[in-house]
């Protein structure tokens, strides 16, 4: 994997105080974000666990690689249930 060069405009981000902590439970060998330590070193958002199954969701996507659940859709569904006057009684 190519390392960032000092001429890259984002190079300074490798040396500031911000970092991200990867979630080892969702690491996938095939994911370029999971494999590249510079994403975490720069403090960028990283891949996260699926709300439906706990599987891998790439930070640049909203669909779980494991179960196909769309995280944006799950978020909208949850917010609709939380809205006043929409209880499921």
C-alpha cells in the first residue's frame, strides 16, 4: 500500500493530535479503509458495526457487507419510532 507523500495536502493530518481507534470486531481484509492505518492516524471516521447484525459497514458506504442492511434506512426507521405520537402500543 502506498504511503502518503509530504506533498499531499492532507499530510499534516498524520501528525496532529487527532486519531481514530479501529474496531477489531469489524475489520475486513478486503476493505481498503480497514487495511490502511493512515485513516486512523489522521483521525478520519472508520468502518463501523452494522446496527442490524454487527457486521462490517465501510465508512464510505451505508450498506452492511454481511447482511445487506442499509444503515441510513435503519436510522430513519428508529427515528420514526422515537417521534412523538408514533409509539407501537
